């Protein structure tokens, strides 16, 4: 059986943590940032863990992570 292909878009967006969860960045921080408050932009810099409902779908896109 051939190797499965990793979805390259998902590989750039998600990283697996040591506990088996997936980290993700926040949306809405690429452009039109002048109307956004400094506090909001600062809070969008960090990462978050994906929801339990999305975990199965992301795992399917990243078979070797």
C-alpha cells in the first residue's frame, strides 16, 4: 500500500502537541489592522488548541503527525 499524502495546507496551519492535541493560530490578523485595537491584535498573536469536534478531521489531514 502506498504512503498517504499529508495535506500541505493543514501541515502549515496545525502543529501537534505532546499531549496529542493540535495547536492553531488565530484568524483575522493579516490586513486591515488599523481599525483593530492594540489589545485585540496582541491577543491574536498567540495560539489556541483546536476544538474536540475538529480533532478527527485534522488528524485525517495529517496522517503522520
